[in-house]
């Protein structure tokens, strides 16, 4: 493409051969108008075109020479007969060459900018375009295709360029991509010399500015999206200030991490956060378990008490009723009933009890006083030893 | 025929002369027309220009915004923390005449060198100014500083015929010797944070546990209280019932209840009784007669 655009200029250079010293200046301007600033091999093309024109001239000159030689030799004016074929051929070739230099195509993603004698005349749309050489020159610019500048570390590549200093004097490793295209091909061509380098430098500056105005922690997490959009606005504003005709499509903040040297410490913090969470959850689990148990236990105690209440009251009612019933009958025949109850009770009590009946009159200090002097030995220990439970030795004295 | 042989070369010469007396200035360019080194014409607008062939030369300069990146320099803000700074400038040739006068035939290369030294000087001056600390550079005031550098550089670059469109700081970093110390500090900060997290976790856990334990104790105590109240009420009620029933005949109650108590208290195999035959129960066992004789006689 730049070869095409250089073509007419090569012609111009040839035409202005007297001031050949300026060729360099013109070539620089020309070639940088193309899409790739920084390449400087246009002189070759220039030379090529010079040669082409030289050959053309030889062709024409050949025609002239033929005419001249015929004029010199024959001395007549019928040279055209002889030279007509060469002249037509030459003219035809010239027209074809002119056509090749003047017609050009613009692809769908491109626009062309046409200059009439150096000043802007029109913008060409996709399709076949006509720029009559040498009056009109053109530059084709790829407009809609997205171009990407990567800054800082991205992917697996570590790059110290991505290390940026934050407000709190921490260092963060940033990697991002700026995607851009051309919004205005004329401005893009006419206003800045190194578009790609400009985007790169402005992007880096904008990102560093945003990072330098922020603390580390928010950069790492919650502000990521905000940073990308702020940077995008900032880049766009700067480029608009330059009238660069460049549109920033988006900024991808690929990486905003602590530097590799300290990232382990950040992971430790994450682990600690997890641990904190775990400790809390364990405690919650404990609390849930213990409190629920306690509630159950409390309920048990209360229900037991209620049970006791019911039991006690009912028991009392039962006993009272039983007593009342017995007492009613007792009141009818007190003497007999009393005796009967006594005997029945004794029967029951003494029936199952180990008994030992001692006649006090046999004992020394017995009731009778004048006993036989027999001293009964009570082997209380033996008696008690029979049972391991606390046995009761009861002396049933008189009444 | 003679005429023709003269006319053709004459036409050719005239054509060459005509072509070399016009020149085209592109949208991207500005041109100077020089006559033996003297500036005769300034052409800043694009289009066709005219000059005298052979005598006059055209020099063209780029009219677009040009870029310049400065080298990394170390600056010392007023808080004496050194920083590595680099910047880029966007500039364009504003005044071709002055530009030509300032840089001569060296062209933009020479101008670039001069601008570079202007920028370095201005960066040092602005960033080393009294009120400017490294904290200022690392803050939203950075923009203000950049604008100040730009304005000062613009003033200085006017003499070069250059218009400084923009100056922006790129890197503002610590010197690499300080990096390790910074990393160490960052690590220490993280460790502090990690320890803090764990301690807070323990704190929270302990609080939750203590609260739970307290709740347990309270719940149980509450329940115990209710239980005791219930039991007390039950006992009271029972006492009331007993009192009402037994109060009808206390003497009989005494007897009757004693009898019941004997049965329960002297139950079974675990009791041993040592008795005298004088008990009422043995009235008949020892007396040997059937006459009622409450006083048991010895054998």
C-alpha cells in the first residue's frame, strides 16, 4: 500500500529533481503518513520509480530519436509513419501506468485520505477509488481493525515495566492491554507522527497516574473495573487533546497483582482469612450444639419437676383419701380396729425380720433385779456384718 | 528542421524549469524556501508553492505532533526519598523560522537533544521543589505537577520554535536498591494482617463459645428454678391435702401412720430386732393364759 502511495511522490521527486536535497524531508513526511511510522526505506521505491520513468523516457526518447534520425536522414516530414507504432505503444504504456498509479482499492476495514496537491481533498470509502496522479495522492488507513498495545507484564511474561508505585508506597504489578482503532483517518494521518508509540506512552502514563493516586488494597480487588474505565477515559482525553483521531475501544486490565516477591505473603493472608472463618464457624457449631443441649436439658428438668408435682399431689391425695377411708371405719369401732391394725402390722413387720427376744429378767441388771446373773452377749458386729447395708438394730422396748 | 531541433530542447528545458519552480507542501508538513541560506518564504499551509529554480531550495519540516521519551533520571523530592522518573513529551514545530534558526541544518535530531535536556531540567526543578514530596508525586496532585513541568518546558522550548503540547510522567518508581526493602515491608504488613486475622478469628470464636456457655448455664439455672418452684408448690399442695385429711383425727393418724412406717422401715432381711417379751405383741405368747394380762411376767 505504501508502495502505491509512494509512487506518485516518487514522480514528484523526480520532477522536482533540481531540489533533490529535499527528497529526504519529503520522503519522511510521506512515509510516515502511511500506517507504519518508523520505516525508512522509501528512497528505494523512489529510485525504483525514477528508473521506471527513465525507461519511459527512453521509450519516448526512442520515438523522438527515431523521428529525429528519420528527419536527419530523409530530411522529409514523414517521420510519423515510421514512429507511429512506437508512439502509440509508448502512449498506451503511459496510460496503463498512469491508470495503475491512479486507481486503487480500499478494503472494507479501510478508508483512504486523498490530498490534492498536498492539501486534504476527500476521504475515500471502501471500493475502487480514483486519484488522478500526480495531482492527487492518497493514503490508505486501516480504520476499524482493532490494534492492541500491551503494557506491563501480561500472560506468563514478567516484566518490570509493570511494577508501579501506589500512594501508600506499595508496589503493584500491573499488566494491561489497550485496544484502539482509528476514529478519524485525516486527524490520524495529519496530527501525530508516531500513533502507536503515542498510544503506548499515553496509556502507560495514564495507568501510572491512576495507580499512583490509589492505595494498594483497592487496586487488587474492588477497584479493578473502575481503574480500567478511568484509564480509558484518561487516555482518550489525552489523545483528543492531541487531536489524534484515535478511539480507545477498551482497556483490559489483565493483571493487578502484588509483585511476585511478596505474593506468597498475600496468599498467607488469604489462608489466614479462611482460618478465621473456620474458627468462627467451629465456635458457632459448638454454640449451637451446646445451647440446644442445654435447652433440652432444661426442658427435661422442668418436665421432671412437673412430673414430681403431679406425683406428689396425687400421692398425697391418694394417701389422704386412703387415710380418710380407714379413719371413717375406725371411727365406727375404734378399739377393735386399732388392735387389729396393730397386730396386722406387727405380723407383717416381724414376719420377715431377724428377731432376738431377750427376757430382761434373765439379764443381770434386769427388770426383776434378782436375776440369775447370766450376762447375755450380743454379737452386734456379727449381726451387723451379715448385711453390707447399714443394718438397723432396733431394740423394741416396751410399748 | 533547424527550428524543431531547437524548439524541442527548449521545451524540455522550459518544462524542467517549470517543474522545479513549483513544490507541494503536504498536510503534514511546513516548508521554508531558502535562497542561499536566507529564508525567503515560509509556507505553512498545504498546497502548491512556487520558487525560483536553481537559486532557491525548499526545506520541509514535519507539522505533526512528535514524540519524545526522556531517559530515566533520578530525582530527589524535598523529603529526600529518591525516585526514578521518566516522562514523555508531545511537541510540534510551531515556528519553522525560529526552529531553523535554532537548530540549523541538524534538523529535528538536534532539537530533540535540546528538548530532552530542557525536560530533564524542568522535571528535576518541579519535582525537587520545596513543597513537593514523594507523597505529592504519588497522589492525585501528580497531574498538577505534570502540568507545571509542561508549562515550564513550553516556555523554554519556545526559543527552539517548538510547542510542547504535553508532558506526562510515566515511571515514578523507587530505585531498584529500595525495591527489596519495600518488598520486605509489604511482606511484613501481610504477615501482620494474617496474624491479625487469626487472632480475630480466635477472639470471635472464644466470644461465641463463652456466650454459648453462659447461655447454657442460664438456661439450666432458669430451668432449675422453675423446677424447684414446681416441686415446692407440689410439696405445699401435698402438705395441704395431708393436713386436711389427717387433721380430722390426729390421734388415729399418729397410730395409723406409725404402723405404716414400721412396715416400710423394718422391711425385710436387712433388719435385726432385739426385743423383750414384754412387748404387747407377746402378750399371749408368754402369758400362757387367755386372760387379758397386759403385763408380761417372766418365765
